[in-house]
């Protein structure tokens, strides 16, 4: 794939499944993005990948530039945000985390990754929406704007055990005809 940014700079990249050999890079990216994403251990990251319906990386020339983890309705994950959605929806996938290195931000890679996740979700039978949360207090303004621009709407808010209030957001997917 090739993505072109608004600055007319392009970067060649591949979006592919996250492999065991990517875990160290994904953990480093995750931890560099705290508090926008929650801090986790390697053991927890391995658990999330094992539980995921879809775990992807954006690979730029052999370097993991970013990653995401998407959970289905059957996960044993105990996140208060995941549980909030699963208590309300039977037709939703949950984007648990997405993060990029500073070097690769602002190049359209996040949009490309979200397009890939959207295509994945719309191909899963019975899934009509994907859900996620974004820090609302304190606000993660760039992330809130990014998600609103991609069709996500707030469906709730909740305080978390780690002292942040989140905006619980969903995006309805257009279904592929069977």
C-alpha cells in the first residue's frame, strides 16, 4: 500500500497481522503513548493479542510504525470500557488500543489502518458497529477530532478506575451484501 499525506509526502507501508516477533515493538509503542492508551505488561499484551479477533501492524520497511488490537464479543477481557460496550451490544467489535510511533504520525497511516479495521468489521457476520473509547477528561483533543471525522459518535461517558473519564464511541458499519 502507498499512503500520501496532505504534504504530498508518501510512505510505502503494509498493513498485516501482528506476529509474535512484533510484540516487543508493539509494547514499546504502547508505552510511549501512555496515557492516551493504557499501560500494559508484555504478559497483558500477549493476552490481548491471543483474545483478539484482529491484531494488525503498520509495517514501514520492516519497522512497526503502529498497531491495533480489535476484540470480538467473546473475549474474557475485563476492561471496564470493553465491558460497557459488551453489556449493551451483541453486534459490536471493540478497538481496544491503537498507537503509532511519533516518527510516523501525520502521514495517513492511522486512516489507512482504520480503513482496514472497518473492512474487517463489516465482513464479520452479525457485526454492525465498532466501538472504542477516547479520553474525554482530560481530553485527547486530536483523537476525539480524528474519530469524529471518521464517523464515530459518542454514545456514553464513564469514569475509569485509573482516574480518566472516557468518551465511549461507536461507528455503524455499512454491511456487505451476502
